[in-house]
């Protein structure tokens, strides 16, 4: 079995820490060889599919944060193998303490050299999901030191409403930072070693610093949902767009079970 499929056992302490903190960082999940092989194809697709030639200085804060491409698994059989990784999906199921997980969607996030901050935000603001049993795996494709803009997490923020109704923006950066500081919450701003990945819950607040290096910060992400997840009534325009883009044909209150949301792992 390759490291994309072989189990990665978690301890009860790690699962408990994820439950309490809303995120976890795990070392040595993927090998350097795996990251190189699949990372080259992911990078090729990002370059081919973004088509963003607007200079950084002329973009919005969101546009400066990263190049963003979703559903790469529908464009490449090699990337599909990566996205369907049983190892990564099983970790997600174990952390969420559910029987199995489906794919919500994948997303490559490339922070260009000189790219700006990724403002504070919570992903689940964008997701029309009935429960909070959803998690994102964040897979850096290279060692990611502080100066490259690794992901930072507000510890335990998934249990608090610190302005959840904010889309990612300058406003979310300022208002959530104020709430985080006022609540005295800790922030984990550590670097990522090669092969280290993180998992964070949908309501966990997170951000990233700028990329001050001369190299792109390549990251691949997959969002996993409880295999029994149902579609909730959208509460904002972003959730309405997600219904159409990521779960086509699903009706409100029905299980999310479409060809775009395959079952990736079940115990």
C-alpha cells in the first residue's frame, strides 16, 4: 500500500485534542516522493486553469491571498488518485468521529511570491451543511516556513461565535482579530515541515501571513463531510453558489450524494 492508502493511526489523545482545539497538525503523513509526484501535476493544473494575469498590486485583498482552483480531481486522473486518498479520508473520519466521509470538494491554494495575507475567516460560513461534521485537510506541497505564509489557527474558536457571519475580507481580518484578542484565545502560528498536514473544522478561525519568499507556496486541500450529511437551507449568497457548484441536484434536507461527492472512506 502507498502512503496515500495505508492507515495513519491516531491516538485517543490526538482525537481529543482535535475535538477541543478545532484543528490538529500531523507530521509525516505523506512522503517527499508522494508530494513531489502529485505536486507537479497539481501545479501544472493550477497554472493551466487560473488564467489570472492581473498584477498583484491591482488585486483585492482576497485576490492577493492566493490563486484558487477547485475540483482538480475532475481534470486529472493523477490528481483524482490523490484526492481519493484513503489515508487522508480515514484521518478525517476518525477526527470527526463519524463512520465515513464524502468529498465536498478539493481546492488548490497557491500563494504567489509576494502574495498577501489570507484574512481571518471560518470556512463553514460558505457551506450549506446541516451539521458541523466537516473538516479540511491542508497539505503543503513543500516545507512551509513562517515567511512563506503557513496556516495559523485560533485554538478552540470552533466552540465560540466570534463573528461567524463574515466572508473573507479586510473586515473579517480586523473584526475577528479584535474578537480573538479580546477573548484571550491562543493562536498557533507554527511552520509546516515537509509531509506535515493539518485538519481544521469548518468553524475554526484561521488565517495565513504573506509569502515573503521568491517561491510560490503550493497547497492542496480537500474538504470532507460526514457521509450522512444533508443539505441545509442556504443562509447567504455564497452558500447558494456552493449548492449549485459542489452539490448539483441535491435538494434541501436530502443527503449529499452526487457524482461530485463520492464516498471516500467508511469504517
